[in-house]
C-alpha cells in the first residue's frame, strides 16, 4: 500500500471532495451505517450534549445543521498522517457564510472499517478561536 491509496486517506479525501462539491448524498454514503461525526469534539452549537452524530440519519442531519448553511468550505491541509485504519489531517477548514470567512485550525481525523467506510470523523478545533478569525469577505 502506498501513502496515496491508504483506505483512510482515500475516504478522507472523498469526504472533503463531497463537501466541496456540496454533494450531501455522496458524503453520507461514505459513512458506515453506525458511523459518527464529532465536529467539533464535545459540546457545541451543533451538538449541545457533545455525544456526536451517530448513524447515517444523524450524519445527514449534521450536514443540514453545519455544512448546508455555509456558502462554501475549503480544506487547507498542510499534512496528513495515516496509521492503522485512521488518518489525521492538520491545517485549516475555511468556511464562508453570510458574507464572512471563518478559519478553524485543527486536527481532523477519519477512521474507516474494513470496507473503507468512515466509522468516525472527529474534528479537534476550538469554536472561540475559529470565531475570532471571522472577517468580512471583500
């Protein structure tokens, strides 16, 4: 296996491509039936209890709450590290919404099952830090 065909890297890049393309159906289909999204990890406006969004229905609902409300999302990742059935991407997710740009710096991980389906997407980023980057798009 090369670094480019690592199953978690393939799934992570496919996830990012589906988000960029605004393709909810393709994104949800990348997840295992009981896959979970924790973005960000812990309690947030997207997940007040901090338990994550488990199962394809909950993953689709997360899309509606978080991704669909943006005008666009870019993945500005500098590096990634694949180990076992997981990968960690480091860098920035840039969201544009309502005439503003917000950058969330962090570590973004994907874990896959034997079929290459995402069983866990976990995002380590700080809401307050990201909100402090908000600026009008010129």
